[in-house]
C-alpha cells in the first residue's frame, strides 16, 4: 500500500489515519505535503466538531521517512513544520490517539494536537540528536510548553525513547489506557467534545495557546452566537444543549 493519509467523518468526529505500515507509519514527503490540505478541508466542514489523529494498526508514527533525508536541502523539515503548524492551528479540538511507537515526526504531530491519549506499551521519542538534525524552534517551544524545559532537554539531548508511564508523568500524555481500551475511550471522549460548545472550545484554544488580541472578537462571537442562551436554558430545563455555533 502506498503511504497515505486516510480521513473520514462520523457523527461530528473527523478521523485522520497515518497509513504507511511498511515503515511503521513513517511520514513520507507526500504525506507531510498533503496534511495541511486535509486539515483545511476538514476545518471548513461544519459537520466536523472534533478531529482525532491516529496511526494505522499497532503504531502511531515512527517519524519522518529517513530515506528522504538523504536529499539535499531542508525541504523535508520545512514540510514537517508546515504540517505541524497546520495541525496546531486547527480551529476545533484535536486529539492524538497513540499506540506503539510515537517517535520523531510522530511526536512532533502528537505534540501539535490539543490532547494526547495513549495505550499502555506506547513509546515516545524525539530523535534529531541521533541524526545530527536541528529540531525546529517552533517544535522545540511547543514541546517545552508541554513538558517543561528539563524534560524537553532530556528528550532532545538524548534521543532516548521513554515509556507511556513516563510520558504521562511529564505531561506529554494526558491519559493512559490498558491495551484494548484506547479506541473506546477516544471515541467516547470525542463524542463528549462534539457535544460541547465549539464557541467555548475555539476561544479557549486560542487563549490557551497565547493569543492576547482576541478578547473583543470572542466577546462579539458570544453575543451573536446564541450558545450562551441555549446552554443556560438547557441547564434550567435539565436537557442536553443544542449548540449551533459553527454550524
């Protein structure tokens, strides 16, 4: 099977699957190149409320296809950074579902998601020091914001893989689940996210990511959305809310 990104939407949940099983789902140049377009299309779909990123089979992503790094120039890294930034900028909640190896570019993509749920036995690593590659500054800052300076330096200096339990302790992983339980938990939590107000989520995502100039914008959005009135009415009437922002 040719390396590819698969995607689909069910009940408001978009799923993007990294599929390159012959190389443990390593990202080819074409996959890096395609990801921003896939994300743009899903972001523009009003039916999409949440995005789940995962790998095909029993591994998440073993990183970039190292064979492509033999080519001169830094195009591969530029493609990876553009894909990572597109994922980080996705305007709706994103969740990485990780099993098996999440290494190099795989960890880069997982870190660009809002949340990361992992299966016991998953392994994480950021390995540019093994290849003499300078890790991008944007990726380094994002990693440091997640795990703190000391843990980021440990991962980047050594290139060592860490287990899922340590990833959970450092903040690289948000939840850890037994083998066989990850899919059900991800599906259930994604349904929860899809049922909540996208207005609240989109504003919170920007604020949490450091935007300092959007208070007035989101105040205007809140006044015009109807989500607040619906949320209060649903609470008082003891029913599930029907939020409409973004539809």
